C-alpha cells in the first residue's frame, strides 16, 4: 500500500485534499479551521512516511496562483484605501510585523534553534503561507541541508494552529474588556450592518428640494430613479435640477439613507412607482463583457444612450449603491431601470451571460503569472553576501497589485470574474497547503511532543497575544479606531481568513473586511521579505 501511494502523488494529493476539507467542516463553538484542515491532513500523511511527500511543483504552483489572484482582487480597494486613510492602518500593521519578527528570532535563539526556526515561528504566528514560501526559497540559496528546512516547516506547522486559536480568543476577550457595541460603532462610522441590504421606497415630495443638494447631504447612501411629475413617468437625470411639491420619486439605498431622504423630501407615498412596468422595467443584468471591466457607471452614459439608469450593484454577496464613480467589475450584477422596449439593448451592452463569466482569459492569467514569477527571480545583493528576492510569493503579489489596479490593457483583461477568482484562489491555497504539509509531516511528528515543540507552542501563544495587544490595544485606545476596524486589522496583520470571518461575525458589519483588505498586500510583502532576512541570521 505504501509503495502504491509513493508511486502515485496525484492520489496522495486528492486524498489529502478530501480529508483536509472534511476536517475543515468540523466546528467547535462556531470555530473551524476551514481550508487550513488541508495542512493538517498533509502533515498526517507526511508523518506516515517521508516518501509520501508531494513534488515541490505542487506547492509552488499553488502558492503563485493563490497570491496572484488574491492580489488581483485586493488591488482596486487597496489603492483606494491608501488614499482614504489606510496609511495609518498600514503603519500600525508593519510596526507589529517588525515586532513579531524580532521577537520570533529572539525566541528561537532562546530554545537553541537556528534562523530557519525563527522564520518558521514568525510566519506561523502570523499565519502567512507566502512568507513561509519566501523563507523556503531563501533557504534553498544557502548551504543548509534538509534539517534546516524541517526546522522551518515544523516551527510554522506548530505555531500556525495555536496562533489561529489565540487570535480568536484575543478578539473575544477584547470585546468583553472594552465592552464595545459594534452596532453603535458602525452607525457612528456611517457603516451599515452586513445583514442590511438596500431598499427602495417611493416618496411624495412636499417641499422644493435641490437634487444636487440632496446628493451632497446623503453622499452615496441613496440614488434617485423614477420620477412621476404631472402624470408623466421619467428618470431622474442631470437635467433634473429640483424636485417640486407633488412630485413622486423612487429612492434606492440603505435603510438609514432612504429614511433620511424621506425626511428631507416629504412623506412615503401610498403607492410604489416600481410596480408599474409598462413604461420602465427593471432587472438584474450580469456584467460579463470584458470591455466593461474597470469602466465607471458615469462613462457608460446609459441615460443619454438608452434612457436607462443603474440603481445598485451586487458584488459577491454585497449590494452597493450605484454612484456615477462606481467602477464595474466582471461578475457584477447590476440592477438596471430602463424603458421596457430598450431593456434587451441594455442587457446586450453588459453581456448578461453566465457562460462568458465562466470563461477566463487564460492568456492574460498566464502572462500575469509569468511576469510575477520573473519578478520573483530577481535577486538583490545585500551586505555580507546575502541576497533578497520577492520569490514565489512576493513576485506574483506585486504583479497582481499592479495589473489588478489597471484592470485591463488593450485586449488583455487582467481582472477575473468574482467567482472565478475565488475558485482559483481556493485551488491555489489547497495545493500549497497539501504540498507543504506532506513535505513537513515527518519532521512535525518527530518534534511535536518534544521540549522544542512545547517551546514553539508556548512562544506562539505569547507572540500572538503580543500581536493582538499591539493592534487592538494601540489601535482602539491610542488611535481611537473602532474595535471592529482593529479586529479586521489584526486579521489582516496575520493575513488570516479565519480571524477575519470571526471578526466579521462578531461585528456584523463591513468594518473588519475593509481594514483587512487595506493592509493585506503590504503585510504579505513585509512578511515575505522579513522571513527571507531571518533565515541566515544565525549562520
């Protein structure tokens, strides 16, 4: 049986993935390891026999695919958050990463391990697979043998699960210690609860109101669509300067935004304008035409071309109010209000094809990964004979951030449809975890019940607590950030999806995800570079 498995790495790969995914579904008090279960299944398989280790190409492919697709997804939001105050979040994140790097190196020195173990402890405490890959890449350019690689992977594998559990416990404790009302925090920040969708209401105008003034007051929380005036139904457009008493207008937006708009305009009308579909129809349309990737709603000029308007954009599981500066992405579902006779033309403009969304531009995907991997091969010489490179993780990450921000270049569409991105990202992560788990399983089994293993586990608890104190305490008490933002910041600093899910479930709003997205790219790059620098320190 062992010979059969050793000769069939594909069989091992899918067996590990099957067991790991089943393990990830197990929940203890609403906590699960999720896709990280593949890592532990891989460790168990590798512990049975060293010959069960999967080829290096498995985890290398997985890592490059995971990091690149994640960067593509983060790029537009990352650039926007830097302009909107994300520098403060990134500064706190990087300071924490530096502190943990130094502390991990010192801790490894205390229990008599080399620099490779410190890098493993560092990447494990901050649960960062790309950082681990960067350290492995740096290790391959030293004279260290398999023992150093085993130290690296073992320290990572022991610290990783401990750090995940400790970070969740830290967030739960922080909420009790600070006694924060997440709902009140979100209202103060103007953020709606994650469970809140968008609503539509017809309002009867009782006072002369400037449309531009109303938009400035309510910012991007509502959009005005249908307008009934003197028995004629039209759409609110640039030429609609004011609303007059007796007008009826449809307001679409957040519940709070619609309530504020109603208070300013007049009263809720007894009959809804949306029920009359003879003049204007509305439907959800898929953005599947690659030419629309990165195009703003305003530049489509729908009102001028078709007499139509977009009222909302559904991206993933979130509904967004469609403002003029809203930028479309492949896979978006847009709610369009258009003359009934022209709805087919509007749908054709967006593509509205399930099949097209499933067809990925593999040429652009392959080219982007080629550029990223080539960047990762560039080695920068440092004093003392050391070299530094972006590696398998940093190169694709940098390429993904640049290309994802551009969205498209001529005929090449860098952006992936939302569902395709999520799927490829998941496949990449599973391949990486399975590969690295099987290759480190034997050393993991030998170390887990030793004094060194206990020291690594204890260090992971201390360092995770230190990271949580830096991010949550300093962020909330010193920088006066909402606790939900600090929770997302901790998840982003650790680049840990499980921590993000827990933070979002606790907060019930989008503040944690916004903070996570703001710091994830820079945190990953910092860990990749620092992990490489830590490997040769003790030699």
